[in-house]
């Protein structure tokens, strides 16, 4: 009987140590997850405040219809100037495109050179910019793909971390139930 009690005490000590490790891992998971959430929200807020959100991440609903349409042209469409517009209106529209693009990109944005080249071409002549648009469009597509890939990669990593946390929760519950059963057997 004393060997049985000694084995139970050893198991209880081991289970309590494992529980402490699991609870530490779960606390770390929760704090890390919360920190990442708050960090991402703070970064997003700062970027939104400075209108520096990059391609495809702007909340178009918050823009006036004319600017929303122009933003869509810059991000996924093709900026264009209708031939029916007056010269002043054409110039103003191109300036709006350039200003919007300039504010949304920095010098390190890989699409800035090709985008500005296309918009300058559009400014000079409305019909002969196919080559510069092709380069700009390819760059945009690549940048959007990089954004999607980064999001997908982070979601996969987060899913793995969450599944690990779930299994730790389940293991914790098994250990608590087992300790409770061992405790009840010892009392009897």
C-alpha cells in the first residue's frame, strides 16, 4: 500500500509540474496573441491617420465617390483621362491621380517608379502609355500577391499556435481530472 501511495505522490508531483508548464505556455500564448492584436490595431490606426495604407488596404467606404473611383483605378483598374474632357479638367484629374498615388506610396514602394512613370506618361499624352501601364500593372499585381501571401502565411502560423493552445487546454483538463481522481482515491 505504501508503494501505491508513493507512486500516487510521484504522479501528483509530476502532474502538478506539468500543469505549471502548461499554464505558463497558455499564459504566454494568450499574452502574445493579445500583444499582436493590439500592435496590429495600433499600426493600422497610425497608418490610417496618416493616409499611408498601401495598395488595397484603404477603406474605400470612407472616401467620397469620386476619390473612391480614382483609388480603385490606381489599385486594380487603369487610371484614364477621357478625351471628352477639357484640357484643364484633364490636367486636374491627372494631378489628383498623381497626388493620391504620391500620398499613398513612399520612396521605397516598389511600384512607385513604374506608377509615377505611367502617370507622367498619361499627363503628356493620353494614348501612348500601354507599355508603362503594363509595367505598373505587373508591379501592382506582384505587390497585391505579396500582401495576400503574407496574410495567408500569418494566418497559417496563427492557426498552428491556436491548435497548440487548444491541445494544451485539453491536456490541462485531463491532468486536472486525473489529479482530482488521485486525490479522491487517496482520501478514501
